């Protein structure tokens, strides 16, 4: 059973120190949650105002994410009812693997823009993975 009450802050963690814009972090997280099956077709998403308050980001940022998700066919907004997840199972290129690839390519692009070498990126990524593994074993 998926309990979504009071989980928005944990579900949509934003890294304000990241070079990836907040709206893109949020959009990528939604795409992952939709393609991984956490949100199913027909599920109602949190309200724009509610999510903005829970995650402590600007209302306009969340609104921009919802508009972008709707343009990309992940959700459908219904006036005065909310935003609902679309069935994307037959949409080309929509899977956890393809979504992860998009995020990875974006990560690499940004690292290269910072002047990092492939070796630097590999070292940084490995260190982050190890930190994440350590956090999870403590929990």
C-alpha cells in the first residue's frame, strides 16, 4: 500500500547545492516516480500549492514542472480537479532505464561543463555512491 500522506518532503528531496536547476530536479523525480510505477495511470498528483509548501520551493517552480510534464505527456491537468498521471507505458523511450540514461547524460554534460575529466567524474561518482551506501546501511 502506498502511503503518500506527509511524504512529499521526503519523496521530493531537492539539492539546492546542485548545478541542476530545482525545477529540473523536481521534473526528473516525477518522471522517475511515474515510469517506475510509484505513480500509476490515473493517480492524482499533489496540488501545486501543497507540494510547493511541503518541499519549501516557489509555487511558480512547481507550476512550471507540472506544465512541462503535461507538455511531455506524463500528466493531464483537469481544471479544478488537479493533475493526473497518464498511461505512458506505450510511449517510446519511457522506462526507468531510459529515464536514468537521460539523467546520467545530463549529469555528465554538467560535469564536463565544469571542466572535469572522465576520470574526475568517475572518482566523484564513486565517492557519492559509497557515501549513499554508507547512509543506507546506517538507517
